């Protein structure tokens, strides 16, 4: 079968496409870039309308329940010593947002970025999925299919149909 890949504004996909899809992905913590519950709900409803009856949505986000409950302020360092590359990631709670700061260091250069993320919790995302009509929800702690543990999993991977 052929794979039909699309990119676009997450909030516009459900209104701009006439096709139906077997599978949709929202990975790389992309969902947290939306500005709160209302935008996340709008996105999920739009995606539900793009899926065939048995279609699935795969979502991967950071386990924000863990981040907030344990006051996690950073993620493990990513390092490639051979290339001289380091990638640091930090969290700072500010109101109802998590400020996500990244520092990428390569020989002769340092790139710093900070962006607000909406730290959607497990209870919120599962409630919004059900409200959008995606009621068959399976939770994983990673892309290898390991069991999700709210207290210890770094990631939350959801398969919903």
C-alpha cells in the first residue's frame, strides 16, 4: 500500500481535507504546543473526522503527570561525543504552562530556544479522546509497546481508535 503523508496546521487539518485516513500520527510532543484544552479538543475532533471508522490516532507526548508530580526540571542529556554535540532540555513551570528550554551545543556554536508548552495530563487527554469519539484507548510508556507507568514512564504513547 502507498503511504500518503501530509503536513499542515494541526488545527486546520480536519477542515481542509476531504480524504479519510487509516492512521494519523501526532508525535514528538507536538500536542503540547497547542494552547490549552480547547485547542487540543479542536485538534482531536478534527482528526477523528479524518479517520475511517476503524482508523487509529497515535499520540506521543511527555508524561506530564510525572513531570509535574515529581517536579522534574530536566531531561537526560543527549550527547554525541564523536560529533562534539550535546543537547540539554529543561522544564520550568510558569502559570499553567511549562517553559521548555533547549540548548544545542556543537563545535563553535550554541543554539538556545525556549517555548511554552501545555502540560496535558493523562486524565485530560483520555477524557478529550473519549469526547472526540476515540474511545478505544491503549496506553504505552514508549514506542516499543512497554506498559505505561504514570509515576515512572518518561513518555506517554497513546493509540486511540
